[in-house]
């Protein structure tokens, strides 16, 4: 890892960083599922497929200061799959951007914790997302600003995989490759399920790695639930790569809870009391 | 800052003012960048590109990314001027304008070039007579439609100075420089009264303002006193609308836009909820046939004669 220019809530960096990330991921899964249960709304399947990527970024990779959320030197994270706010808000609260107690207001009337994130309500949100295919093009613009200034910060963006059916992603992919934006990292939450069916049954994406390579990106395929693998590919210095990085994080929707695992019904399913209790028994 | 030279005898292409102003602003403020979608020439940004090559981002023919990149550049501390044909930067990228720019409330300036029916013969795909109706729905997005080269330059400066999202609609249609006092100023949200009058008010913007002034002169010769208000800012509207209704009792709006939801629609919303008076909205009825812009203006009565007729008819409806 690079020397942190900003204090990070991941510190102290114990010898067991992977263990620390795993502990944070467990907390995020439990807390986000509680949010969804209490609100009886949300997207818990995608929350769980994205949790390990989020925990690795916020507690092992990115440099940021939650007390100075618009520090020009901060690494940026763009949550393109903006519907997965259970996990996103949980990681932001855990990272110190706002009190964990605020999570209890998830989707309540007039809450700052809207179903999709709003940067004008919550520190730590870089751009308002919700409609799919918006995050990568905005992250491209952030990375270009960094390139113009020869700045040190990195820009990370997390998209779903079904979301890649939006053409705007490929406009941005073309541009990032053309500009050799090594400061830009795309992570694809490749859980292979979109809202209604499998991606490969809807508008197939495979071979996904070849598509990104053809657009001029460096591609890494990883187990998106393996914190050590994620940490290795995400924390490696981009300097000299001269290509944007695409990390295909192979994941499972609903990862961590047996009855939700790889089950499309949990895209925006909400748990009963019994299901909630069973999930909490499993998430330990 | 003086305006750019006239493009032909006494008439100006406001894009020249845009280009000259943005170059001068960029000299003084290193945060200013331009973003284009293969639209360097049509935005008249060739000079900017020569002077600041590293500060022009050309995303290619990709309007969604064009607008989104503007949002990202603002996040990275830049003051981006995102410039493309008005029909595409609005219609093609409308959700990016909504979510990435307006709803996110970021410091991005959108420049809609060659708006209205400037591309007359190219047909409705290339006309931009819906843009104000679409963008007016985003309550925090400032909308400016300058009327001449001086006001274009002032609008661009005001947009740069304002910290938030702004859309400036720039025409390529030749317009004269309007007569103004030497100490005239421009402020976002402030209208200017170019001709005083008491029988009716003509509220216009953009390329229609000088035509409204000409109509007022015609009417004055008949003894009809028509006020002319240049409502360059469509959002937020100036309270001059309320005064016009109260003081003259009749309003005619004129715009290079559809009659649905543009300047006229905005004014009607205010008039109906404050002081309803007879009103007439002049503009295009919808998709228009092929023809040069000047032909289309005349065909749809967006000229001195048509405006004067509408004023007479609207005054006749006063109770």
C-alpha cells in the first residue's frame, strides 16, 4: 500500500488487515440487513454481493478523512449501483462520515438516507446515483481532473454487472482507455443476476474481460468475496500501468445468508421476522 | 471586456462572444476547462483549444458522457463549460443533466449552442425548441437565454462567477447589438426593460428581443404604448412579470422555442397565480417544416408584424 497522505479510519493498520476488513464486512452485512428489515424496503441481495468490495476499499485501500469529506486530495469512490444503499450507508457510517445511529432512519419520511444516495444530504457521497450507467462516466470526469492536475488521488467506481447493459458505460470505457487513465479503477460486482433474471439470459456480457481489454483496460478477475485478493489488486499502485483498471469481482447476490445465496428473488426482497432472525444467526 | 466583432454588417453571431469570453476567463482562472463532444468548431472553441490544449476535454460523439464528465470535473475542482449543440446536450443527455448536474447540484456550466431553429433546413431532429421546457423542470438549474453579443458575454461571466449549475442557450443566428445605457449590467434572474410602455408588455428573450423592440416601435407610431422586457433568465424568473401584468394589463411572450412549456409557459404560471390578465404566447407550435430560420420566423409570425398583431389582439381582450 502507498503511504497514506490522509489519516484513515482503517488505522491502526494491524498485522491482520484482512481480518479487520472481514470484521467490518460482517458488521456491514448485519447492519444493512437490519436497515432493510426495519424499512421493509431495499436491495439486500446486491448489498451482500458488494459488501466485501466496499469493506476492502474503505478499510484497506482508500485514503480519506471523514471529517474533511471534500478534501481535494481524497481518493474518490462513486457508488454507481446506487440502489445498494444498505451496504453503502453502512460503510460510510462505519468509516465515520456520519453517526451510525443515523442508519436507523433509512428510508423514513424526510430522512437524509434516501433509497438512493444524495451528496447534498450525506458527506462521503460524491455524486447522486440511482439511474444506472451514471457512475462510470462521472468517475471518468473526476479521473480526468486528476490527470490534468497530475494529482495523486485515485478514483474508484463500483457498478453492477446488469448495469453494463447501459450504453453510457461503454462511452466512458472508450474514453478512459483512450486517455490511459491509470488513476481510474472500475470494480464490477459480477453477481450474474439482474433484477429479473440472470445477465446471461437477458443480454449476455461474457466474455466480459475481453470486452474491457478491447477497450484498452487492464483487467483483473478476482473472487469478490476474498478480502486478500481484493486488497492485493486494489491497493497496488497504478503508477506506470498506463491503463485504467477493471476489476471483475466475481460475487454472489445474497452472499452470506443461505436462503438468499444466488437467488434473484432477493434483488429487492425484504425479510420476514423469521428470515431476519435466521440471517442474523448465520451472519456471525 | 468588449464583445467580438460583428460577423456581418452590424449583426453578430453570439458564439463569437461566448468564445472570446471563455478564453479571457480561462486566462484568469486556471480552474476553467471546456468539455466538447466533437463540437469544437460548432462551439467556436478552436481558439481555446490552441491556447489551452490540456484544458479542453473532447469525449467524442457521446453526449451522455459529455455531461457526466462535466460533473466529474467539477468534483475534481474544475469549473467546466460543457458545450455542444443544444438539441443534443439537452435531449440526448437529459437524465445526466437531471441526475449528475441538477440533482447533484454541481458547479457545471452547460452551453447549448445553435439553439432554436438555427439549423433550420436540417429539420426537427436538429432544432432545439424543446430545451427550455425540459430544463425548466430542474428547479435549481439557472437558465439564461442571452439576446445579443454583450449579454452573451455577460451571461458567460455571470455563469462562471456563480457556484452552481447553469445552462446558457447560445444562438448562431445573426442579431444586432441592442441599445442600452452605458452603465447597463447583467445579473442572473434580473430582466431588463428595453422600452417602457403602459398598454401591454412584450416579454421576449434571445433572438426575439430585437424583433420585439421593432414591433414596439411600429405600435408606438399607432399610439399604442408597448413595454418590452428582455427576460434573459428563464429560471429564476424576475418579478418584472408581476409588474407587467399589474401595470400594463396585457402580456405577449415571444421566444424561439415551442409554445409549450418555455418562456411563455413560465410566465403564464406566474401570471395565473398572481394577477391574471390577457396573455398570448408566440413561438413554434411543435415540430416545424423545413426552411431556413429566417423563413420559419416569418412563417410562424415571429417577426415585427406578427408580434405587433398579437399585441393589438391581446389589448382588445382587456376587460
